[in-house]
């Protein structure tokens, strides 16, 4: 999920030839509900933004696993293990 507008996401999707939808949450309601919209500090400057996180949600809509503050390296292995693939 991105805080970018649907229009901006459509441009990104087309530019990169993605064949899957991208979710927009420009008003941050869902991001806030999941705790992924937080205060961050970069070079001593504080601002609000998305904390990269992964949520695995089952077909019934129940959150099965949460990976907060994701680091890209090795993350796919964590997700696959959680999905048991």
C-alpha cells in the first residue's frame, strides 16, 4: 500500500510494466490503522511516513503474520516461511 495517489501509482505501474494492481491510501487511514504510518527520522529531520512493513492476511481477513520495519535483504525468505511455501 502506498500513500501516493491512484494517478501517481498508475503512472508508476505503466512505467515499470507491472501486471498487478497497486493500492493507494492517500489519506493514510489504512496505513494508520495498521501502524505503518509513523514518525520517522532521516538525517536528524522528523517527518511522517510509511514504515516498510509486511502483513500476511488470510482469506477470511485475519492477520496471520506481521513483519514490522522490514529490511529488504532476506525478507522474501521470511515471508515464504510464514506462508509455508
